[in-house]
């Protein structure tokens, strides 16, 4: 039997029945990812397996470095084929790492390849995959059709023109590509050298002279309005932790003015400024009926030597151990007390915080809509089988699993859509085991409908994007 077979990860008869009847055929609602909108709009055709598989995948880069592969073959100037061979030599060393599962699931689903990847099979796999990539079915738009992706939400800076979203919307493709508003750079007053050039970009995008703080917030609101006009209904923030040093507009304006002059901003002032803006963004989202996403807990760019050499997002981030509960509660409570708390999805990166996040969502679900505050899927270092099960178990014990809005791709790679299959198999294995041990009823209608909803329908209903059939 091939390693990736129809019952992969499905450990019981009930799990197999649930997956094949209720999960496997569901379409994908991918409401958070980092794939480039340009690649979708221009229907990029990848030249080889390196381009689609290794070009921007820092999961694989970390594994290759851990295996002693020189940076030349990771992000350096080695030929694409040589980089792929270096990856093929690494794959056998990834046993019990989720990369081993993902690698072979992706080879099977994209190219029909069932061989295990290693140094011996590398040339054969390289040749067969490259032949398949030359066909129209595996262009970026072909991939979206192949995996039945109904919606894909990219991650976009407020200064982005969204030109590729507009162009793709005219293509007639069945997938909707929508932007998500990610204003992280607006908080970065503690780094005037990068903050000030970005403010100038914001001024140009909003066509406003940003002479002070009120003009700054007006420009951000204009860009929020523009994103809304382009179908955006989702914001996103990547932070170590929530900010809850709330301050007056006057205080925030003073901090802004100092940063604009290039003066240093203290840690407290940065927190005050960010706290003010996060309330501002929360109010905008609530007014427009958007959903807010909070990605919390990453400790980024730990290797300063390689950060200088390679830049950010190249595989040197980690799990942080920031205190989360108090500031997260304070932030959500402040918006709730103003009746300005939007639908919110919170994602954590430290598994020690699973129960903190799962418990937090119940504090602010107010009966207006089911699952108003969501505990998001296992993210980044936790988007593997064990991490998914931890998240599902914490949510089940402290909240309503039945209202969960399901999996996201959260990837820069067009090879990542089988992550949804991986999640669905994990979900069905978990639930199937509970049925067979008698922990939940052997009622296929009850259990099957819950699984179907988690795979697609809950996200569609919760996010309520216009025009999604």
C-alpha cells in the first residue's frame, strides 16, 4: 500500500466513514493566507518544482538548515534543481515531522506521485512533476479550481492598490479573491526609520497630506473604506500580544509627532500608541461589520546575523512566551464596553496558552451571533496533527466545537491546499475515535453535519462575504 492512501490518518471505521461521506468533498474557504495576489491574477505557471514548492517555504528551509544544508542550497544562488536535490536528501530525515506528511500528501494530490521522496527518487520525481506543471491545470488559477477553493483571502497592507484583486475579479474565475486589511506597520512608531517612509506611502495612497495625527487616522480610515469597496470584510493583526495601555488621543498624537521627527519612542509610549490604534481599528471593523483576526504570540527574527543577511520571514521566527490573558481580556472588554467589539478570531502560537484562549472566547460571546468570538485553528508551529488536536480538544472542552470556523492555509505556497485535507482527516480521526469509544453518540446525522459545517459552512456563514455562493 502506498504511504498516502485513501484512509491516511483515519484510524477507525467511523473516522473513515465520516471523512469520505462528510469532509473530503467539501470546498475550501481559505480566509487567511499569504499567497501573492499577483500570482493569482496573472495565472502564474511555475517553471519547475522548486518554484512552486521551495521558493518561499520557510518550513522546508528550517528543516534543511537543521539537516546541515548550506544556505546556498536553501535561499542562496544554487540552481533550482540543486536546491530540490538538497531538499530530497533532507526529506528522509523529517520522519515524525509534519513535513514528511505534507511532502507526500502534496506530491500525491498535485502530481499523482506515490513514491517516497529521497535522493534515490529525486530525479524521477523532479522530471514527472515538472512535466505536470507545464499543463494548464496546475497554473495558479488551475490549482484554485482543482482544490475547489471558493474564497481565498490574501493579507494586504493598507497602502496596497489592490490592483490584482480588481483584475482577477473581472476574469470570471469561480474563486473569489478578497483582500484582508493588515495594518501592522501603522503601530510601529518605535521604529521611526521604517515607520516614517511607510506614513508617506499611506499619505500617497489616501491622497492626504499627513501633517499630524488626525490626518494619519483619517488616511487609515480612507484606506479602510477603500478596502471595503473592494469586497474586504476582514482585518488581521500580527502582534506579540494585545496592547492595553490605553491613552487619550492627545497622548497618541504627541507620540506620533515625536516619531515623525525621528525621536526615540519608549516601550510604554509604543504600547500606548498601539493600544489607541487597535481600539481605532476595532471600531472601524465593528462599524463596517468586518471580522477581526488577532495572530498573537510569535517571537520574530531571532537570528540577527541572518536577519541582516536574508531579511525577515526567512525561517528564524519562533514561539514566544508573552503573557496573553490580561491584555487580551482588557482589549476585548474595552471594545465590548463601547458596543464596538467586532466578530473576532484569536489565534495563539504557544500551546501553553491553549486553554487561556479557549476560555477567553466565552467571555465576549454575547448572544448576537453564534460563535461571535472564535478560537482560531492551530497556527504556524501548531498547524500539524498534534497541534490541531490540542486546539480542537481545548475548544471542545471550553467552548462549542460545532460553531468552529475551521482551517486556514496560512501559507505563501500554492502547494499548501492539502493542509485542509490534513486538518479534515485529523478532525474525523478525533471524532471517529470518540464515537467508537462511546464518548459521543453514534448518530451519523448529528456528527456528520457538525463535521461538514466545520469544514466549510460555518466559515461561509460567519464571515458573510458578499457574493459567495
